[in-house]
């Protein structure tokens, strides 16, 4: 028999696999269990419960004796509860020690029992938990589940108490909880309803209780009580999700529309357009300051954001909570579209400041006071043909939505007055070299080499020879912004187009135009919806007051806000205008209003009829020019 030395025995003991297993059958090191658990927990915490589920289930099955199974089971229970699979949540909770359970285990067990329909057991489990031992979200979940279990046990008033406690803990679920409360209230008798209205007086839940009281009174034929309750509800300032139903009930019982002598204002007061909304608001406030009324006309602001659903919901709030006679705003396209659709549906006049096309066609309640591309094209065409006698035009436009739209509108406006666009060329939005487009406008091959004169020029002969025109149009229209015009204008004479009138849009109205383009834009004419240097008395007064109040120069945004507020205040100053119908008719009949952005009236489609500002670069300055006699065309 072979003998082993002590040293060799020690080596064999240290190197022998645990349990005597072969080296090639070694188990996964414990570190792999920890990695698997950490991965599952991280997926859950990062908002990927569906991916966390198989990882954590695999961990519990594979490492049943690992201490981490407890935490994994709790997370799995939460995932199954979120997926409305309470019985599977209970299976994992049953794996945990039933004695001396931590508050989290009892909470999850109570939530799962309640969700599974065992209201008695669920309620008992939840009532044993000290809420102070839980985080905010778990305290709210406990109260919501207690409300569900208690209602299921036939105790709706006690269930409302739990809902009331959950409301401040979950502001994001406020309307959902109040809707749950409304369902409970509608199944109460008149005595319990009165008790609920008393208990929760001065809160949104209390307002819901009074609405249920009024509906119950109407249903049993007690119309006097129903009317009193409805009248109290509509003047209550409490914000509750079913205010619209309360107002409709009031209108049905009284035969009167709920409305106040107030104006609603929808502006983006948060988000990426908030800066623009706040500039408009400055103008509105200045108009209120200049036109003190007795009693004052409140302007009630609501945030339209830039989301259509938010804007439409804000219209409902202004109507059913604030009771306004009319609405000013919004200023952005999608928000204005949604607000206009809802305002038309609800029968409230809305005066929007958006450039979105087609708003006036939504219906007779919708008006628009804004500088639109169509208004600019019409004003330029009128000036060029009727004021200057020009009839043939070239167009150089950027390859973007604005460029294409303005080109189409200008072409249409010119044709309607007997003129023609005889040449048009487009350029990439980010272009800096316009040689190709300019040569094409001149009817030349853009790829040809520059031509050399064939013979010396005779100065004496040249004095008596008329200069050949380089293009066959009278003026060039460029619908772009000042920074791009500063690149284009110097290249026009360089490549051969000289002494030609240039026409532009409101994007030209910038100090940068003259600073960067200088002599190359001298004499150019463009149009805008506001000009702080105008000689119009209404503009001079507004600009002076704005500078005194804010210490700054107003833009078209503040001017639009000022104009709309002044217009509405003027209409509401008429004692005959007492309701929304009167306001809508007054807007339709408006004539010769001296608006600071040129608004004079509204046409049959609700579009503002404006005297826009025609501007010209003269001696290195932007100045206003006299407008030609206007025709009746728009």
C-alpha cells in the first residue's frame, strides 16, 4: 500500500473540490447569484419590470436558499400587483416567513388580497400597518386599497375617508381618485350624501358630494333643492373633475348659461414657448392698466402649453370653472387648432393669435388676429402693382415650407391683380452661394464661364444707347429672413442683377438687415405687422407707454396682446354685451378699429382685415412708407 507524506496530504486536501466533486463539476460561484439578483433589481428600478420578471423568477428558482430570495420575492410581488395578477403575487409572498412580518410584507399581502377580491382579509392586513413606517407611495397605495376593500364591504362613507386621505399623497392620480369617489357617492342615499358633503366641505371631494346631492334631488323631483345646490356649486372655486356636469346641471335647472364678465387667456406659460407667451401677456397687462373698468374685467390665464389635449382641456376649465365670456389665444398652431375646435363645439368666441391656416373655417365662433403669410403676400402685391405699377416679377425662395408657401401666395395675389410671376428659382435652406440661381433668373447657363467683352466699350456711344435689361421682370421677391438676405443681396449685382426693386416679408424687419447688407438693400420694400417707429398715433402711444412701463422696446408679440386686450375691453365696455352671443356678434360687426398691429375689422371667415406696415430701407434706415390706395380685394 502506497504511503503519502504529510505535505502531500495537505496539498490534496487544499486542492480537492468541496464535497469530493470533480473539478469539471464545480458549482457557479456565489458571486453569480449576486450578479443575477442585482441585474433583476436594476431592471426593475430603471423602469423595465417586464424584463426584470424572468430574471428574478430565475434567481428565486435557481438559488432558493440564497438570502436575496426575500428581496426578489417582494419585487416580484410588486410586479405582479402592477400587472393585476394578485394571486401570483400572493404565491411569492407566501414563501416569506409568516411571523413577525415587516410592514412591507403585510402591505403587499393586504394589497394582493384586496385586489383578489378578499376584502375582509385584505382590510384586516392593511389596518395592522403603521402608515408612518411606509414611504409616501406605499402610504397612498394602502389608503387606496383600504378604500376599495371598505367599499366592497358595504361602507361607502368610510371608504371616502380613506380616498380623502390618499388625495394629497398622489397628485398625479387626483382626478382618478375623485372619479372613484363620485361612483361611491352616486350609490348613497340622501342622508349619507348630506353627511359626506358636510364631512368634506371645502374640498374637491366635498364638491363631488354636493354634485351627487343635486343630481339625487333632481332625480327624486326636488327641483328647488337641486337648483340651490347647483347654483352654489358653480360659484364655488373648488376645482373638481366633474365641474362640467355641475355647470350643465345648473344650466338645465335654471335655463341660464353659466358665464361671468371675464375674459379667458390661453397662452404657453410653461415649456419651450413660454417666453413668447409671457411677451404677449405683457401687452395684455398694459392694456388692462390703460383701461381701468368699474367693475374691472378679469383676465383669467390658463396654460395652453404646446400640446393639443392640454389646450382643449384648458378651454373646458375656462368655460366650466371660470365661466368666461370669450377667450384670447393660443399663439401656437396645434394648440390653437385644438382650442378652436373645442370653443366652436362649446359655443364660446375665441380670438386666436396663431398663424395656423384654416382656423376661421372651423366656425362662426372663431376669429384670428395674426400676421399671416397670406396677409403679407396680399399687401406686397397691392403695393407693387397698384402703388408702383410693376407687373412682372421674379421670385428667389428657400426650399422650405415658408419659402414655398409665400411663393405660392404671392404668385396668386399678383395674378389676381393682372400681374405675372415670370421667373422663379429656389435655393437650399442653408445655401451661401447663389450664383447658379441668379444666372438662371437672368436666363443664362449657370455652368458657363463668365463672358468677356468682345470689343472695347465706346463711352460716347454708350451715352446714347439704352442699357439692355438683364432680366425680364420688374422686381424680385425673396421670402426669407434678414441673415440670409444679407448673403443674397450683395451677390445680385455681382452676378449681373442691378438696380432692381427688392421685395420682402416681415423676416426682413431687423437691424441686422441694414448692418449686414448695407447699400445692397437700399430702397428694398418689405411688410410687417408691427413697426415701433410708425407715425400712426395709436402705435406711438402704445410704444411710449410700453417703454415707460417695461423700459424696453415692444415687439409684435406684445403689440398683439395689447391689441386683442384693448379690442375685447372696448367691446365689453358696451352694456349691451352681456353674454357670449353678444360678444360674438360685436366681433363680427367690428369696423374701423385702430389696432396697433393694423387690425381694422374681421371678415366673414373671422380673419382680421389689417392695414399692414409697408417698410423701406432709405438712407441706411428702415422707415415706414405711405401705403397705396387700397382696393376692396383681400
